[in-house]
């Protein structure tokens, strides 16, 4: 299973709401997944606790990614920026992104530990459906922008 797709699914279930955007869509999606997996009240509480536990770390790591990417974008716009400096900035941005991946992995592993084997199986099935839909959206997006799909 591709880690990015797995992460996307688990994030729908367990990602920490970080943005200042309205949470209604996230809450509805999380609730829909919780119902589909037939989570018990104890599991819901446990998963919420996992989300709260990981929230501060994810916020810090995502901020680090934003800062590193902004520094790289700024340097890329400046034609005088030497290639070795660009490589260093790119490496920092990549490392920061990898730290986010590791943090999400930790959330995913904690959530998986709360699920029953049947729920994990159902989650895999749901991920397959979500992957198909994501591929279809990407294909349509590429077609709309004139890229080969």
C-alpha cells in the first residue's frame, strides 16, 4: 500500500485540524468514517485523545515545512542564488516534509492500535475506494489543465 494514500485516509480519520478553516467538513468526514468503521464510543474517545496528543508536534512540524518551503521559493526567484545554496534549502524543505510524514505515521500507528482487525480490514477497503476516487479526480484535473492523463 502506498504510504501517501494510507496517510491520506488515516488523516481523514485522525488528522489534527490545524488550519483556521471551518472544521465542519472535516468533522463530517471524520464522523462518516467513524460510522463506516462502526467505532465504539471508547474508540472514538481514544482516537480523539490520540489527535490531541499529536496536535502540538504536528503544528510545529508543519510550520517548519512552510518556513523551509518559503525560504526555498524565495531563493529560487532570485537568479543570483547559487546552486549549492538552493540544494541546501531544498534538502531542508525535504527534511522538514519527511518529519511531517514521520509524525503522521505515528498518528496512523496509534490509531491502528485502537482498531479491531475487522475495522482495519474495512479501512483498507475504504482506502481502495478513496484511492480510485482520488485517481479519477487527478485524471479530470489533468485533463482540465491540458496535461496528459
